[in-house]
C-alpha cells in the first residue's frame, strides 16, 4: 500500500512514507534524503546519507575502502547539512567529533538507525531515488524510494 502523498495538486514530485521493510535498502542506496518524525513528540529531522567516495591514504594503504556512508543532518533554512558521522561497513553508526554526541539530531539518528523497522516514527523520503537521486514518478518506485533501474542493479 502506498502512503498518502504530499504536495500541491498537479505536483507529481511526490513525498511518501516508506514502510519499514524498504527503509534499510533506501538509506544504504548511496544518496538518500529523508525526514523522520517522532509519533510521540512530533520532533523531526531531515538527513542525507551518502556513500563515501573518498578515503584517506591510510585507509587505502590498509585496504579499508569498503562501503562506508556519511550521515548529514539538515541544519539551515538554506539547505545546509552538517556532518553527523558514518555508517561503517559493519553496519554501526559512529558519530563525528564535529558535533556533540548529546545533540538531539545525533541521538535521534542513532536511535532510528538501530530501530529502522519500528513503527514509533514516520519515515518520509523526498521523492527522489535513494541511489541516483533522480525524481521518482512511478507509484511502485515512490513506495520503495528506489527507481526501477537502480532497483535492478541491486
């Protein structure tokens, strides 16, 4: 079932809630922008999780260039994102030193990441593919957050 879409009539750039079973694949798609909303406090944060594309010389020397993702939180009205940390190859979220570990957005992401299949929060994607960033227009793609071409790539 597709969750209700938000937007002005005629606006096909849809925003949709992702059901729990699709959330992990969407977040680890490589270019995911999404908003989480607590159902109890109605607090919301918007995050951008990207596949890391550059590595330090030490990481390359030690062959540590596995899939790693950077996590950012929307902090400014002008679409400014601040780096929160990394999702490491083992799947754990590691916060960065640049932001306080007790920052509400940090605590929220760490909790959401551990509880992706929870129904205690809403998970909204921005209407673009979590892998390539292209606009989603197909109802099934909107529901999954991944376009048909990227979905085939696995």
